C-alpha cells in the first residue's frame, strides 16, 4: 500500500527526461520527454551547484551482447586526460568518441554516467543535481523508465550520458560520488 501511495504521489509531478538544463549545451540527443516517468527529487545533498554541459546521450538497442561485469552495472567514469579515453572506448558509440577526444582537458573534465544494461526500450538518465561540498562532488541522477501506457520493447539497452565540467568549477583533486534513484552507486577517489 505504501508503494502504491508513493507511485501515485510522484506520478502527479511534471518532469523532464534527459534534456539539457539551463547552461547545458544542446549537443546531446535527448530521450523523448513524453515517454519518461517522473524523476524523484533528492534535495538533501549539501553543497554548491556545479554547472555542466551535456555532450551526448545514448539509449538505443545494443548490437553486441558480450556483456562484461562493468557494462552490466551502473557506474561513473571520470576522464581527466586524453590518455584516459581508452578506458571507456569499448562502451561508447563510435560517433561519440570524437566528442570526448576533442575536449580541452586543460579546461574540462569529462564524466560518463552508465546506467548498466537495461532490458527495455525508452530508458533514460536524468541529472537532478551536481553539487560540490569540500573536496566531494556528488552527481544526483535518476534512471528513468517508460511511462505507463507507453509501448515497451524487450531489448537490451545500455544508456549513458556524457558530460563536461569546467575544472575551475571543481575543487582541486575532487572525489566523485554517483547517487542514482537515492542510492550510492559509485565513488571515485581522486589520485
């Protein structure tokens, strides 16, 4: 009964899918907003807001099904230098690779949020908040699903969202924490 009341409560809100927010670039391919369920607001993350730009979003069907343990789980990748791109090359689309290769890593860092394998179409990743508090940078996200009544396809997807953040907007040597749907998913310590 509590779950039903919770679902009813959140269904009355109007939210967006993986749409870049104010200050974001519009280079990303956005998931259609009409098919995503509402996000859940988690506002208890302390700290100052951190602006970001969306570089790319991907949520289509996977063409190869050689799932590795990393691909199968939600996670965060942080790229601070050009030579670190190889660590994510196998998990992003070829057309998105130049977008992160052309980033000026003297000015920016790149964050990639992976939702892991999802077994349905129309899956999304929405950023609720990015905040810095001391040396810690927290990414508060929602992994979204199709809204009720939307046709669902049983396909394997592996959505990801690529962001860039100015280094000057971050603490020196930050630790990153990914919280998705209210649970800590990943933590990456600097150094």
